[in-house]
C-alpha cells in the first residue's frame, strides 16, 4: 500500500494566473488612488488661485 500524497499542488498555469490577477488588481487600485489624489490637488490649487480653470 503506497501512501497517498498529502496535498495536490495547483498546476503552473493557475499559479501564474493568480499572480497576474493580483498584479492587475493592485495596478487598478493604484491608478484609482492616483486619480483621486490628482483631483484633490487640482481642486486645492484651483481654490487657492494658483491655477485658473480653462473651461470658464
């Protein structure tokens, strides 16, 4: 009687896919953070009169 393997490891494609998805999620999150920070800085500069809104 041969001992059964303790745990089957996922194949390489699944591991690579999970890593890619994690990187993609991190990138999207970082991009959203940069967008909100950019808007906040832009609005702050506009309120202080440092820059003028070109749409007016």
